């Protein structure tokens, strides 16, 4: 059952963090078991080359994988958890954007106030404003369907010539494109498109004729003035801009010129598309303006939503920072052990260049293999779990897992950079070692 995205809803489920972390741990432990086999294969290939340092590093890794265990586990778990949390956050944000644009219909919606003797602004008036790329006018009325028990309907009359240029449309709204729907609507003045929910409730089918009544004002005695007209159903739709099906009466889309002429009224709502997404358009007309960007900002500023994304962001940053710190501490604690080995190899004639490759091999293995497996695990967990999590949230938009490639690559890059810095800093220190220092350290160990 759909739940709210609040402190008492989806975010309370501990599985959001525990499950991806457990998957990362399983992947890390599995990699730890497979790594010796891989290193033996790599050592066999490097044995045919002249790179003594890389061959020795691969042989050492195949025998002493315990030295890789904790760095690998840290990198795999942290990368997988970071990738999952970033993808979950992106999916929740995208769902909010989809819901908002479905309700508003475009970047901006201006509902003009009808006053006696006043002249309403047209789409051309709005298009002349700075920052407006396209505009279209609509007429939105409450009505009822005659012949089907007076089923309440929401009537949306659109300008078929300009509607498609100004509204926001996505493929999940309907199987047909918006252009195809407007084309069949344009076939005749009385053509109408109805929502699938109206088909289910009324028993209508495509091709049927219907009669519907809409309220188009008030009589002198303050009663609703009704206009009864007819139409022919030419198509159905699941969703339509300006209509959130789950929250309103079933939808009936008509031709604005035909309905406005029948009712002797003017279109009162103008939908605008901005030149730049998110730009603020302030029309100088008397209207109630609704901005998709403004609604998104208001929802994002709500304390409960900030808390949710704060938890996700904090978990994302904490897992990355702690794993990076752990890698640094591991390199510090293993320095003395590596010093003995490197000092003896230096006494045996190992050059500085070969030493750099020897030290860098650990960073390459931990970075490339650990980050790769961790990112793959996090992405797989996102595709598996994020859709189910998003589907439990109250929303009209379909649940869809969106992979946060940017943050995932950033975390992977941060780990790789940390390992490279460790190798760069450690190599000069180990290069200065002499054999007697190595022997002395060995006696202390």
C-alpha cells in the first residue's frame, strides 16, 4: 500500500541501508575468495615479462590476500552503498518532478480572473514576455456525463494547434504520442478524448457518441449556467497534462474553439514553456500563477523531505569518508610490515621505478577491482530494490529506478584518487630505506 515519504513512512524501513550494505559485504567476501585465483593467473602472465616488481607483487597478493581483505571490503561496501543511496535519492527526486509537471502541465500555468468588461490576455500576449518560448490557452471546467448516471467529469478544452508546443509530455503518460492524440482530436470540432478511468466507469468505447454538460458561469439568480453539448470519442489516455487522474474526476479533452463558441466564454488558463528550464516568468496580467519550479522548491523545503534527503546524503557522505579514512589508516599500519619487505628488495638491487610499480600494484588492485565490484553491486542493488521502494510512495508517476551515474563515478574516483595519493606518498618513504633499517624493523616486528 502506498506510504508517504516522511519520518513515519518509507524512510523508516532499515532495509533501505542494511540490504545494500549486506549485498556489498557478500560481494566483498566473494571477491576475497576469488582474488587468489585471479592473482595466480596474473602472476603467470607477468612471469613472462621483464617486470620483476609486478611479478613479485602478484605472487605476494596470491599468497597473502589477508592484506587486501579489509581495504577490499571497505571499498566494495562503501562504493555499493554510496551508489545505491545516490540512485535512491535521484529516483525519489525524479518522481517528484514527474508528479509536479503532470499536475501543472507546463513550466508555468496562469489562471486568469474573469471580470465583467475585462479583456483576457491571449497566448500571443504571454509569448511576447521575456523568457517565454511558447504558450497555449485552455479552458478547464467541471461537468457531468449525461446518459451514464451523471458521472462527474473534468473537461479540459485545448488549442490543438499550440498545445503540444507548450506543455510537458512524457512517454509514460500514454502509449500514443501527444501529437497523435491532438491529430485525432483535430479531425472534427466535436471530437473528444476521454481518460481510461471514464471508459471503465461509464462503459463507453472509442467511436461512441456522448452528451456532456459543463458549468460555464452563473445565471442572474446565482445558479450555475449549464451548457449541454455532444461529442464523439476518438481516443483514450491514461494521463494528460493538467490532470492527475488519481486526484480528480475522470477527464474529457475537447477542442477549445468549439467549446468556447458553444458556451460563449473565453479560455482562462494559459500554459507557458520557459526559454530556460526553471526560469521565473512574472506576467504583468491579473492571474493566479502556478510555477512547476516554485512547487518543486516548496516541496523540497518541507522539513520531512529535507530530513529524508538529509539522511540519504549523510549516509552517502559518511560511507565515503569513513572508507577513505580507513584506507589511509590501513596504509599507515601496514607501512612497517611493507618496510621490511621493500628494504630487503632494495638491498637486492630493486630500482626506484620497480619499487613504484610494486607499491602501486596494491593500489591498482584495490582500486580497480574493489571499486569496480562495489559499483557493479550498488547498481545491481539499485535496479533490484529502488523500484520497489519508490513504488511504495504515494505518487501518480510510475516507479522507476534511475541510476545516479555521476555520484557513483565521483565516489569511485575519490577512492581511486585516495589510493593513488597513498601510493605516491608511500613510495618515496620506502625508497629511502636501507637494508639495516629493514632488519632492525624486522627485529622489532
